[in-house]
């Protein structure tokens, strides 16, 4: 998972898709791969994809697409028998696409035959109703990024709990201590911080307005009210505003993921990458699991070569290349043993955090749960609505529009 602001449209492909162009060629010897990674990463994926095609004896066409537009564009294309042969899908999309019959069941293919090397949580995102529909590509976890020089000058350490942040904030300039991104995905660490969650899939219960969930999101609002943090008033630009504040030195800490490191270290504030500190998000097990999986479009003419392509792209060797060069987190345990991966400071910093994450609900409605959360979170942080009232309203939305067969607590 990454913010909508972190990726752009390459080669005008989204416009081409809307016009009915782009996607599979219908040639079984050519694999069309939609890459949602973004400009800072796509060159490496394109290079590895070309190597896979060359050694595998098929052709590959990599099309870079905008992450925030891909899900809807893919569904529209796939419903008409069009679209890519292979898609780099967000982990939260897999169950939805599987339920809709838009991606191939891989259970009887070599891709599902040997999965013991994959980390358990990313592997769980590939399943739907007991069948395998995807292969893990990279995993994500949020962390607390901090400006080492600013914290050292203030004589403080990265907080391990949110109340510690409130205590040290005056030494960091009050609300200059932390920027709270009000995008929905970044609400989850606060939601989880007191034991809250969006839903309980085991009991099929909507829990987003439980007392624990209310206390969790109220923690974020309390930090703002105490002058220990700041946020953006214009929600669509919150992530961009957060990055600008951190890279200019205007705030000392932010919560972000491994994909953001390359951009942060291009700034003057972190021209010395050693000044960028990475620590766990305050509180144990509060970071949501993110990442991406490879899926094959149902009805693809290049299914056989698509299987070969994914086998190659997701191999230990290529996961290690991606990790070493881009600082992204492998989904194979063996890739972390590669010497070049061990030497990558970003992977080394994030590796311990991967084991201390909070599972997300791997249900078809996953993405639909996050969309209305963004509105509720923005209302809470801005003070437009009280936390309990906003989450009661959100629970009602879940019941009427997203999960009508779930029970409201």
C-alpha cells in the first residue's frame, strides 16, 4: 500500500486504457505486465522482467500504470476480456478480484506448489475461500521516520508510545514534533493502538466503532489538541504536505513506508541518508500489513508464459535484486539472507518490523472498508465530528453499503 500521491501515470497508459487500448496482445508468447510501482522503481522491474523473458523464451511488455487508477481500470478491462496478462495488485485487491472472477485460480499451477519460503502474512493475502489466486511480490510495513539531528539536538529518543511523544513534543517545537497524515491507511496504526479494528471476520461483526477503536483514533486527535502534532486541512494533499514538511525540516517525525525512503533521501535534509532514522510505529503490533502480489487475468491467452514470468519475478534471486537496489521488503524469507540485501540499510531497518504487524481483513470488501474511513478520519482530526459519532456513522455505512450480512455491535 502506498499513498495516491506517490505514483504517477507513465506513457499516458491510463488514457489509452480508457480509449480501449493497452493490455494483452492476445499473443500466447507475449506477457503484458501492468506495473503499479511508480517511476522510482519501474526501471528496475522493467529490467528484471526483460531478463525473465529472455531466459524464459517468451516476450514481455511492461506497461507502467497509475496505482490509484489501476483497480477500477483493471476491473473495467478484465470484464470485457481485455487488460494485462499479469497485474501487480495491491494485497487488498486480491480477494475482491477473485470473487469477481477476474483473476485466475492458481491452486493447480506450479505457483501454488512450493510456498514454504514465503512470509506467512503476505502469503495469506493471496488466498480466497481456500484457493490461491496470487503470488507475493513485496511486503510493506509502516514505521516512524525521524530526523536524527533534530532529535539529538533536542536530547530525546524516538517515542515508543504516543504518550511519550506528547511528553517530548515541547523540546521539538510543539506541533513540529510529528505530522499526522490524514489518509485512511495511516489511520490504522492509531485504530489498532488500543486493540481496535475495522471488522472481526471470524464473528462477522463490524467493530470500527468499538470503545477500543474510538480510543485509538482519539489518540491522534489528542496529539493535535495537545499541540504535539499537526496535520493537513486539505485531505487530498495530505501525503504531499507531510513529505514537504519532513524534507524541509519543518517537522521532526512522520509515519511512512519503505517506498518513501528513496524520495526522502533525495532532499537536502537527508542528503546524508544516515540522518534518516527508522523506528517502530509507537505501540506494539500497530502497523498494518501492506504490499503487492502478482495475479494472472482470468482468460489470458498467455497463461502458461505468465506462470513462468511470475515464477521468475518472484524468485529468491530477483526478490533479492529488488530489495538490494530499491530497499523494498522481500516476501521470501531466503531473500533476506542475500549479502547484498543484508547490506541495504532500509531493508535492515524494516526487517524486524515485518514480524510485528497487524493483520488486515483479507476479504473482498477490503478496499471498500478503507474508502469511507478516510472521510471519518478527516472529520475526526479536523474537529468536524466527535470521534465516537464519526465512527458510529462509519459503522452504519459499513452495514448499509459494504457488509450488509455482518452484525453491528
